[in-house]
């Protein structure tokens, strides 16, 4: 499995298409501090997703930043992505690992204790807990877990797999980064707070700096 740098996961969602080509958004995030890019589209055809994922991969080629496809192992395979991010209703991690190989990046969403147990035992490279706070970026029927829920789920994953990086997602802005890192997150995932800011490059750099500072403070 791959040791993944999860400090800043920038989610390039299909809903951002009004801002410009998703590949260009991914490239800009990668060049300004994102350590992982995730491409997410819940409605496009398989062919359209493969084309989009290929474009993102090409745009990221010279940045050294990996990217994963949300949900779709088939799209990740067809487009040559670095890996996949799976939810509880997607393909199981063991099958995805067999199909994608030992060097692929596989991440799991963790929303509850059942998910945390699965993530701690699965052949994956990172887990992402959330939603931590309310968000407008995605329709989410599950209530936010909050800082206390993040801490508990993080501890549950750590007890099973101490080395597994764990991120936090949903409603995270600059002011909330210190609290989520203090609660045990190794990084954060963001969409609107980065891409819909007035200056996307500056927002990405600020997020990365805040994560780095919080991690340094936790280690001190």
C-alpha cells in the first residue's frame, strides 16, 4: 500500500464546472498546496467521467500530486487514475485492491463506528471522517458528527491501524482547521472553501499553511 500525504485533499466536484474546466481547477489546487486531488461526479455518464478523469490526470502530470476518483473503480482503471475513494455503498476495499493493484491509492469514507471498524481493518491508504460540520457542497442525509464524533471515530481507527492517515471533511474553513487537527485529523478535505473563494490560489495556500501549522503545534 501507498503512504499518502493527506494534509490537503481538494475535491474537484462536477458542481464546480461553472468556474471553468475541472482539470484546470485541479491543476491550480495542486500547484498551490493541495496534496491530493479527488474527482467527484455523481451524475455523469461513465464515458464522460473517463474523459474528465483523463484530462485531470494529464493536468496533474507535472505537479507530482496524485488524484483519485470518487466511487468509481471502473473509471479510475480506465482513466489511469492513481486510485479511488470509496463509500460504504461502493465496491469493497478488498476487491478494489485486487483490481487496482498494490500501488493504487484507496481511501474510505467514515461516517460512523461501523465504517471506522471497516476502515481500520481494510487494505486502504487513508480514511476520511465526515461530515464533521454542515455543508452545502453535497446533499448529506446523515447528521454531522462534530468535533467529538471526529475524535471518537479517529481513536477507533487508530486503535486498529495506528499508521493510517485520517482526514476530516464537510464545512471546514480556515477557522476550524486547528480544532479538527487537534481532534486527531491528519489533514482536511475541502471544496467550496477553496474553489469558490475570491482567490482560489491564495485560499489553497492558506489552507495548506493552516494545516501545516496545526500539525506542527500538535507535535510540539
